[in-house]
């Protein structure tokens, strides 16, 4: 297949960190927006992107652009594509879409027309057609349709890259893996100095930190991607990529990763998730109030992800917690960079410290901030 556009989607606001990752992998950045970065390459290049990217969601390999005014024109144009070059006639295909078109009231309908065009062409070519449905564990085709402009992509990720396969026990409202990786990148922590995570919940921040510190690609945890179900999948190249990636993984860490939570159930969930991720031996877990979390000498990053108080009455109850985080930073975390990730800026004022940086993120639809505090040893020198 030819060199073409590769569109990589991400959660809203994470694109600066995705862009940084793409450039480190020596891919060009052609354009970017709040929730995507565009590069270019061959279909084989999507293997490396899927394997190494920590902050991307879907790696979309561009096939064709065209214009369509209505569903019938969409069907005709999609049917022109040589699907026999991409799909197995005895396989399975899922169609996803992002549609903004005045003729469409039900966004499932373009998916149906696109799927019909694909399987009808395959049926005419081979006398049989691939199965189809909503599952993303095999070949996935993505339609982007805005007004009359259409683009067709192969979703080489299949299921989103945020699904690392280690979070078996989520516990309450967990932070998505891609968001956790971006937040860690934003703190400036890259595997030097201690990483302390009180209020760890299901352990996502601590687990992502351990994976980053090991220099282990997140894609190694998965054994299935969309590109594996496209004609011409190069198994030998994929095997070499994986083996080369494994050879660069560190064997041990020279610092400590500590995660704590007041809830024994949360810590148990975090331990199980870390075990599945293969990093449980690198993380020290403690059941305790965040104020009692061990903070060793040597500095590093301390990061807390407290509750936001989204429901009526919760904000007042959390006031003491946020005040306590400021005290914890001042009393136990000198020499560290202190970070709080929160979706409640009113409560954040109760911390009682001036943030050096306030970085915008979105946790789903909730606008959040990563607040960074410099916690000096003794008095700050002028």
C-alpha cells in the first residue's frame, strides 16, 4: 500500500503530548487540532505507532477522499473502492463513523450504507461476503463525513489504544490510561526521581508511570490490533518490532513508585491491575490516608487525583480534604514537585498554595486542571 495520511485521534486537549510522541518516533507532523494529529506513512508504519503511542486513541490509515451529498451517493462512492485489496472475503468488518450531514438524522444509517457498499462489492468479486457487525476486534473501517466531504480510513488500532488490557478492576471512576500517560508527561516526570501517588484508586497513574519508567511500549500488552486483519499484514515485521521493543526495556528502577489509598478495596484493585500489567513488583502499595503516604528522600513527583465533588453537597465535604493536601505538601513533600489533578477549581483554592503551572485537560466531558506546585526545601532563595 502507498504512503498516505495517517490520522491519530486522542482525547480532547491531549494533542500536544501526542504530537511530542509522534515526533520522537521520527514521524512528521502535518497538522494537529485539539483532538487529533496528522502524520503520514505506509500501512506498515501504523504498526510502530500502535505499539509505541501512549496518548493516542486510534491510528487511522487514509484510503480515499470523495464528495457525497446523501446516503445513496455515499454508497456509490464507497463501492468504487477496491476493498478486495484490503479485506478478506471470509473475514469480518466493522464500520464506525463521525458524521455531520444535514441529510442524516440517525448516525447509524451511514454506517449501514458504508457496510453495504463494502460487502456488496466483495460479494460481486468473490461470490461471498465478509461478516459484519459492531465488534472492533477484527477489520475496522472508519467513515468521516462532514457536509459533502467524505474520507475513508482503515482503523489500524481496532479497539482504542486506551484499552491496555491491564485494568481488569476499574474501581469507581478511573482515569483513562491515555489521559494518565499525558498527565504524567505534563508533570515532566520521565523515570527519574520518585513517583508518589496517594489516592491511587485503581492504580492507573502508578501503573502508567511504571510502564513509562521501564521504557516499555504500551502496545506490548495487547495481542490484537486492527492492522492484523488487513490483507498483506506482515507478521515477520510485527514480530521484529516487538522483539526490538522488548530488548530496550529496563530491568530495574533506581527510584521508588509508591501508591496509596484509604480504601483497602481500591488498593486490592490497583495491585491486581498492576499484576496484570506486569509491574506489581515495581510499585509499593499502602492502605492509608493520603497524609500517611511514605515520601522518601530524593525528590521526584507527588501527584494526587482527588474527587471533584460533582454532586450536591459533596463539595463542602471535600473542603477539608483539599486543605489537607496543601498541608501534606508543605509538611512531607519538600524537595518534590507537587501536582493535583482536579475538575473543581473552587476546591483547588483550598489547597492554600500558589500553583506554578495550571495545565488544562479534559476527563471525559469534565474540564480539569493539572496544578503544579514547587515544594522547596526550607525557604525559597531569592
